[in-house]
């Protein structure tokens, strides 16, 4: 929710408030860090989106740095059957949350785990959600 409201403390927001910050994205070090870049345009994040959406057999395109994330989310959900919309929405939220957590780990702890590590974490978390009773996500993730 905060990311869609541009309320997360990215480099762009820190700069607007006159606070110290690194300019470059903590994940790719290629562009300035904005919420849109971090969640949709970053090469690291795009690999994560690709791997997880492919794993879930989602027919949606990847978000891009030029597309509003909320608009992409809505159009992606419109492409899938009604029975899988809630599951896809849950997965999108899960991916965005873990990208943000990964960014924070890189920024504050100096971690640099590879895409494969983050994807494995997201898949494990999705399975845990399914085991905890999130039936909607169970509809879209593959069995082991």
C-alpha cells in the first residue's frame, strides 16, 4: 500500500525531504532509486518478476519502468480467470514486499544475495501462505 502511495523511503523520497541518501538503486546500481524503478524497472527486480510469474504459470507480461505498477497489476488480473485473480494479487503483493525487504537488506546490512536466492525465498513464502490456508495462492502456485 505504501509503495503505491509513493510513501516508502527510497532515495527519491529521501532527496525530496533533504535527507542523506545514495542515489543509485541498491539492487542494480544502474539508475536512480525510485519506487517505480525499484519495483518495475530495475533489472534485478525484473528478473525476480520473470522467474516468479513463470513459476506460477502466469500469462501476464512483466511490469516495466514505464508502466504504472497499479495499472499493470489491474491489467494483469484482468487477463486471468476469475478463480485465480485473488491468488495472482496475493503473489504480486508478496513479490513486491520481498523486493522491498531485499532492497533494505542490501541498503542497511550490505547483503548482496543473487536473484535465485530471493526467488527461492519468495517461493518458500508462497508455499507457507498456502499451507497456512491462503487458498487463493494455492490455485496459482505449482505443487513442489
